[in-house]
């Protein structure tokens, strides 16, 4: 219910035109739908177990099974048809770029994605050239606060879907000669390279970057697309993603198993009660 409330609040706080324009990628709609489905699913499981209602328990078990199979199918299809999945992700990102200025939530989500912090475990492994200890014979690193700040956290360091020039699809950042926007040929500030000891964020740092070639633009902004960065991150964190998938699958399987056990126990109790009633009515019992 909290997710539904947050989604409804976010939806009502938006302008109608902007909300309709970005309906397919609206986080508020996603929160509302997921919240309603979770409420209905948990309602069936909770009330069904408390009231020993076979219909609700079977509905709960069936819905959990469907969710589990859909997740499994999505994972298998995404792995087998990785090219098509990549194309679909590119389509979603391009649609989000088009509506970047139309929806504040979507704008913040894109900026967060292009600047999203990622934990790099390999930077802390022995043998790395980063933050090496002053005592080479120990083979350990000095995990100082400055070392952690500089090397543990990095970002996706990306801009756009395929490249930074994808932002030309947005009407405000479009690079055509007849575009009167002040942001013509620009990119969002989240594409800019970080500036050391910067106290105030320069939101105009991406001005005119699309008019530059890759070499010149790479001195100021990230030129690589977010799709390639995302694919590389997935490939380097397969074990982590597998553990997350397993962590999601085990509770679902346990819920399916327990609900079916409870259904069978309830059915056995009903059969036992019917058996006792029939024999109590028998004068020879």
C-alpha cells in the first residue's frame, strides 16, 4: 500500500501533458501497478492461511508460480536473444531521451543512471596499482579514507544510449540549425566529467558538446553510451546477479511449496471431518 500511495502521489503531482507523453516509462505507474499486484498477492496468501481458505491459497500459489515462471522466462529469453533485448533497451532509452525535459522524475532517473555509483571490488584486490601499500613486501593496501573515496566508487561514466550524440533526439538538445533552444547541440550536466573539488555543480557544462568530435568532447564529457557500460557491468557481475536472482527465487518457491502443503492439510482435515460425520450417523459405529 505504501508503494501504491507513493505512486499515486507522484502521478498526481505531475502535469497531465508530461505524464501522458512519458506513460510507457513513468516510474509512478510502475509503482502503482507493482504495489497493487503485491497487495493482492499477499492478501490472498495471508487471509487464505488465516481462514484456511483453499481457494485463496490456490490463487496465491498459482500467482506465485506464474511470477516465478515469468521471471525465469525473461531471464532465459534475455540471455538467448541478447541482441533483441539490447535493441529493446535502446528503444526504451531513446524514448526516455525524447521526453527528458517533459517529466522531472524521468529526468532525475536518467541523470542518476548516467552518474550511478558502482562498487568496484577488483580495485581492492592485491596486486592492483591503485592505493598500493608503502610496504610492498606485505602485498596489502592502505585503505585510507582518501583511497576509498577515489577508487572504490566510480560511475557508469556514460552519456546517451549508444553515444552522447543520441541526445540530438531531444527537441531541446537537437543540433539542427533551426532549433531556437539555448541548449542546442548540448547534453545534460550528468554527462560531464567530474571536476575535482567542485563545490557547485555546473549545469551548463555540456553546452555545445554535440558539435564537437569524439576526441574533443571526451575532454569534457563522457562519450560512451550507457548501453555498452550496462552490458559490461552485467558481464562483470554475473555471480552477483545470479545470487540476487536466486535470493528472489527461493522465497517464491518456498511460498509455493508451503501453500500447497497447507492446501493438502486442509483437504485432509475436511476428508477426516466428513469421515467422522458419516460414521457418527451409522448406528453400528
